[in-house]
C-alpha cells in the first residue's frame, strides 16, 4: 500500500468515523482539533486496520500531522504498506 493510499484511508477514517469534515484540506492534526479521546480512537483504528500494536511500542507522543501518521504506519505496520 502506497503512502498516498494510506493517507486516503486515514482521511476517510477522520471524515466517516470521527466526523471531522475539515480533514479534507487539513495538514496537521491541530487543524482537526483532536482531543485525547480522538487520539485513542485513532490508535484503535491503526491497530485494527494496520496491525499496529501500541502495547509493543515505546510511549508515543500524540500525532501532530497526517504525514506523521502515514510515516508511522509505514514504519510500524504489520501489513504490506510499500
């Protein structure tokens, strides 16, 4: 899966599951106004859709940009994300 496809999937999650309509043009998660519950929902999504087990990773700061989320997935995903 390419970085572009990962980004599309993330944006779809924000729009459909988290009802964050402003994600269409947002580059940073600050623009999305993600609180700690939103960050938790995002991590559950990353676990379910990309096989990322946060319990096996060191403490991770909240994500600050959509690009950062894509890079994180490419680095830690248990599925093929090339």
